[in-house]
């Protein structure tokens, strides 16, 4: 007997994929060619309001800040970060959409193109796992494997890369009423910028509509985790009071990736109620660290080309 899965990832018209729990969309993946790189938007909080933003609230030259996205600004000296140049990151194909009772998973292949060569400099395999939790909370786990077209290639030293998060205006500490908090307990940009932390949290107020046209204020946020097996863990963070946060994998040194040993990076976002959930963060980090890396492989299943399995 067929049973409809509670967690789903559904491809949609317009080059989108919708992550849903019990039929309700919480996250959308956007990969249309009208954008210079794919991104996740919206990313809804437990109240149903967006916790991220498209673009910087006060800087028109930051329209490349598209909610949650992958980028890097120094690959062979080429800027894959801003919208000011030809390089693009494009989805080449999808491998698998997986539904289930406890999680939904999407795996896709992205190509990093310099704007001149029809072949990508790097292929980025992305596996995104969506896990709903109680009270409308959920996590997004990202596994990225970077394989160069040549034998090797270098992501150069920079603050900018690889997973970027632009928070909603009201959650930023400058434009709104939010606050940055690190795993070390420090708060605010001056105490956190460039310093190592296993996770970084941005929480603040959102306005929630109610019946009768009334509004109420709720506090929600996103905790961004660096995986303990990532290079240079715990990451040094590029964070701003204007609502920006990113783990700087290349802050102190370049990272090389090769065809024989592709660079593997894993990150997680915890979308939650209230302010930083310190005890829950410790639990989530422990559970996540215990889960093995994933492998996308050819499938032996009927009518299925690819599947995602544990590396072990």
C-alpha cells in the first residue's frame, strides 16, 4: 500500500524545487538561468515568515546577496562572488529527489563557468538534506564536493566563500533588532569577526500576521554550523551587524581540490524559534558529526538513475 511521505522535495516549473513538510513549503531552491548562481529563497521560520533576504538593505551593489547561496570570490583569481563579472555558477543536472517520513533530500550538480570556456572550471556536487523538527523548526544540511576539470585547482585565500547567508532586515543588528552570537558566547560583530567558532547564530524579531489584521512580534533565527571535518575547523567567521554571516573556509590559506581528492565541505543551518538554542546546538552538532558523508552513485533500482548513500 502506498503511503504519502511527510517530507517532500518537489521540482516545479520555473527551475525551482520546493522543500515541504506535510504539504507546507518551508524552503525553495531557485536555479534559473536568469540568475548568476542558484540560491535558496524563501527560508521560512517557524512562524511562516522569511528569515533571509534578497539583497542588502542599504547597498545596491550587493544584489548578489541572494538569501542562502554558494560562491567564492577567488578561484584562479576569478570572482565568482559578485554580479559584476561574467563568471556564473549554473545547475548542470539533478541527480535525485528523495522523499521520506523524517527527511527530504535533493542532490544536484553545479558547474562553475568563467564566462569564456564552455566547460566548467569546477563541478560542485551538492546534497541538501531537509529535516523537520518540533514546533516548526528544521535543519538544512549541505554537503558540497568540488571536483576540478583539470587535475587540480585552487580556491585562493579570501573571506568570501563558500556558503553565504543574508538575514532578513529585521533580524540584523544594524537595521533591525537582532543579535549575533557565537559558540564561544561572545556577541556582536566586533567580538566575532574573524574569530573561530563551531557555530554562529543570528536571531531577531519578525512580525507575524494574525486574524483580524493584527500583528504580533516573534523572535526567530538561524544557527550556522561548521562541520568538525571541514578544513581549519572551527571556521573563522565573516559576520556583519548589517545581517550577514559566512564561515570563511579560506580566510587564512588557500584550499586546493584535485580530481583524485576532491574538496569536501559540510555545513548545516538550524532554523529555530527564540534566540540561540545553546543546549540544542550541542545536541544537533553531535548528531550531525556522527552521520557519515554521502555519496551520489549510479543506482541499480528500476527507473532510477542515481541514488544517495552513506559513504560507509
